[in-house]
């Protein structure tokens, strides 16, 4: 009670991606929130590596949403997409600002 900003983290664990039949290549990303969203980002976490930011929006505007090209090092980098490997963990973070709650 009394908090206006709340951070939520959602995880696709490595135990889930290990069951994929093959690695996948992400060529674009579309982050989506509603009016009370204020910030959102997704990371790919691989053993013995720094997390790779798949996409990040620090100042959310509900009327400005679009696909973001994804390169070999994440959002808006050169390359033909980011390979998410079997066993990678994917985390999506959402920050909501709801001053009425």
C-alpha cells in the first residue's frame, strides 16, 4: 500500500528452453504494456556470460509501440538476429506506475 511503482520479473527458465528442439534466432522484438507501464526490458542469460539485453524501453509511452530490430548483440545492433540457445534463461522485467493504488 502506498507504493506507486512496482517491478515484476517473469522468467522462462533454462529448464524450459532445454526442451526446445533447436536454438531459435530472434530478428525483432515487440515489447507491449498498457497505460500504467513505465519501463520494460528483456534479457537473455547464458551460463558464464553477461546477460544480453534483447530489448529495453526506459520511458514507456503507450501510443508509441513498434517492433525493434534485434542483431547479434541484442536490440538495435548489427547482425542477422540473436540466437537464443537451448538452456538459456529469458527474463522480462516490467515496471508499472499506478498512483491510484
